[in-house]
C-alpha cells in the first residue's frame, strides 16, 4: 500500500500554483467554467494534487451544470473526509483529502443515481491521470475498472 503524506508548507508553496495553494490550503474556490477539469471527458482518475492519493474516477463523473467537476461517489471513500462547513451563512458538507488535508470542495444531496450525491470539486485540488498513464504513474490497480467499463459498453 502506498503511503501518502503532506509536504511541508514551504514545499507546497514551491510545488503548487498560487491557485492550487489557495484552494487546497485555505479553502478557496476557483471560478466556475474556468478551471481545468469541469468539462474533461477523458477516461482516468483524479488524485489529490498535494499527496497523490486517489480520489475520484471519470466513470463516476457527470456534468452537473455547475462549472466544476462533479462526481457521484469517491473512487476510494476512505481517502475522503467530510466535515460541516458553516461559512457563507449556510451549512454545507466540506470534502477534504484524508492524508493531505486538502480542501477539495463540497458534497451535496442533489446528485443523480445511484448515490444521489454530488461531489462538487475544485479542479485546482485535483490532478488527472489518464487511463494510458495509470500503470506508469503507479496507479495500475485501477486499470481493471476501465477494462470492465469497456466490456460493459460493447
């Protein structure tokens, strides 16, 4: 099992863009429809930009119309921690990565089947790894998900 750890603050400031740092470390939100993955339709997985821990799969991604990447469920539920967020004069459920503590976005109960949930994430908190790079980048265990999906579509 891969160990994921959060780099020091100085390492994060060097590794991340200012937007990635603001989003992941200070609960920022990137602009809707002006972010890297809101309309990405390529097959692959999304990992925490800080630690690399696997978070979501393109198989669970859908167009929520919000302008942010949205998913019906996490790829690895144990890598997502939720907590109550009472900012902006409302109560929401914040999603964070377990090992990096990165702010990812929020979870809402207005998503489609099968879960009814919408994991509305910031692209700046994610790094996308396409199916053809999974093995090379150490995520080969997820290849079977996409092979199964291809069989179902035949």
